[in-house]
């Protein structure tokens, strides 16, 4: 009997020890929804170096074949670690396989070639639409399990050779340097494209996706326009991105699509502020995700949650679900934390906590439009600090038209609904959102809720918030907005204006409430 108790005690001690050793245990304390603990993948104790397969650390020649040989060797050996030592590893696309950790030493740079012929067209999903084509991503994996990109090195997508450029976004020297490249053409004097193919693609596209192309020849005629995301992970599971710098992507930087059990830990995601579609991390139709202690400095949305666009997203029907974002800092971006606008498959069970947004266009950005459909709900946000926000710390915009909040502001095109549409599967829904602990000093407007009359933004709860801004908050087409211990100090002395709102409780708002039509 004593032996049995001893065995039980040993097993219990092992379980307790494993729980104590779990790096992310703290994230699950008082979590407001059920979510399994996402484990860090482990790998076979077998390591090889890219040097062993002919890789060139000088960057003089391509190491594309060396990466392919090394990855194939590891895959055939049951997996392991591919070490990338100090040096510049100039290469074409890298395709990851199951059970492989691509590990970059401090001082290692994987630099992707600007030669677009190395990136063939592939069938993929982009901007929330399935069954489209893009150039092959610099790093990709499809249906892989147990993969990682780790270390202290840098992955550089060489995106300047792919992206168009707007004059108003750069200084004179940058404009001259980039537009001096051979082959470039102008859509207008202040909008430059790297090739005639890229400009042609832009002219036939809607939201960056060409329409009505059916043959391979037609797609090939606009190949330069079909900029790839830098890291594309599709239908993968048990993924770990840790420590690495991901920078200068042709389009979006990191795009996990339909993945499960993803950890993004202590990475730095960088794109130039002028990069078109230069998103940081786009998490699309993924389940069980941790994004922790990471930094973002990008040209578009920073941490963006998606689930497909319009009919494609609704037919796919895979929400982004069970997501924790904790301890992250965003320096620049169109939005710090963003939901949408491609949210047609839904978004649910999200916690965002202990984050800083500094000099972003918007802090918390929720965007969609009629036609999307989808339900966004059970979003919990707490302890967010912001400064120098160009527009709003909190924005709900259900009339999103593809432009940044700053561009909308500059054009004076803040749209208001005038009539209700019929509610059907194309109607977007935003509800059950909880914000507790928000401080912002320096914003144009404290908040802007721009809902739609047929489906007002519903059950939005803001608690313990303090904002210093030029303009007060505006709420339009909302239901059950509740404020507790919320204070806005605005230069216009009109801290809260409310129109077309129902069943709201502003008893906890410290200031005047100006009611518009159908206000109470």
C-alpha cells in the first residue's frame, strides 16, 4: 500500500512540476472563456547547419537549393533543428515541413531575393478571398505540424522591390531612391509602381485582388502585382514563432490561415511606415493562439484578426477563436489591435491585455461593412495604455471602405447611415465587447462608434477609462453601451455625443452627454 501511495505522490508531483514549468501559465488565470493551454512544440534532438548543405553565408550566391536540401534531409530523418549561423543567407522561397525548427543565430539574416522569377504563382487566399493567386511566399508551410521559427536573427522579405509607393508617405530622399529603379511606372505623378505589370494589376483589382481573371496567361500578365505575404502558414498546427525579427515584407508580414495551436512569442515585426498593405500579424480563421511580449512597427494594421471576406468567409465558416494577446507594444500602424474588416467567418473569445499603442492611427479598431456577415463577440480588453493616437483610441466603423482612418479623416468622408437595410446573412454583427482599464493621452477624438441602423453595435462595456483628446466621443447606431468610471477631457468641451442609441447607461460617465435624434 505504501508503494502505491508513493507512486501516486510521484505522479502528482510530476503533474504539478509540469504545470509550474509551463511558460504561459499566467495567461490563463481568470481567463473569461474556456481555452486549452497552447503548448510549445518540441523537436527531435537532431541538428544540422545550412552550411552542411552548401549555404553561402556571404550573400554572394543564392542558398535556395541549400535550404531545400536541408529541410528535405531533416524531414526524411524525422525532423530536428536547421541552424542558420551568422551571415547573410540570400535565397529564394523556403518551404517548411513538419517537425522542423528553423533556428537563426544572433547575427544571422535570411534575405530574400528581389528576383520575382523565383516566386511562381500559386493558388492561395488573400484579403479574405479564397481561390485566388499570389506569388509564392518567401516562407511558407501547408498542412505542416510541429514547426517553428526561432532565434535571435532576422528574416527580411526585401519588400521594397515589390511594393508601390505613395509620394506623400515618404521623404524626398526615399522617394528619389526607390523611384529611380528601372522599370517603374507612374499611376499618377505621386503614385509609383515597380513595373507596368504591377500597375496593370492595380487597375483591374478590387481591394488588392484582381477580378475576372480565368486563365493562367491572364494571371501571369499581372504577376508583379500579386505581392506575397512574407510568412504564409496554411492549415498548420503546433506552431512556434519566437525571438526572430520579421521585416520588410512584400505585402502582409505574417499570415497564419486556418491554423491551430499557434504561439507568437517575443518577436519583432517591422515594416516601413510607408509600406502599402504592410500589415504585421494577420491571424485568419485560427484557433488557440497566443501572441505575447512582441513588438510591432508597421505600415498598416499591426495585430489584425480576420476570418474571410463576404461569401467566401461565410462558406468557409471558420472563426478566429480562443486568442490571447498580452504584453505587446505597437509603435506605428493603422491600428494597434484590429478586428476586420474580413470577419465574415466570425471572431469569438479574445483577450487583449497589458498592451501599449504608441503613435498608431487608431488604438482598438473594429471595422466591417454591409455584405460581410459574421459575428464578432466575446472580446475582452483590459489594461491598455496609448499615446499620440492620430484619430481614435476606440473605433467601431461599419462603413469601412478600404482606407485608413487617417485617410478618411483627411478626406472628410465620415459616413453616417441614412436608412436601414434588411437583416440577413450578409449583416455584420459586433456585440458583447468589454473594455476595462484604458488610458490615452493625445488623440483627435476620444471614441467613434459608427454602426448601422439595422444592426447596431450591441453591449459595449467600457470601464475605468480616461482619455485626453481634441474632440469628445461620438456614438451613432448603438445599443446597450454601458460606461462606468469613464472620463474624457476634450478641447471642444463636448465629451460625449450620442445619436440613434438605445438602452444605454451612461450613469458612470463623468461629464455631459449630448443626445441627438432618437437618443434615449
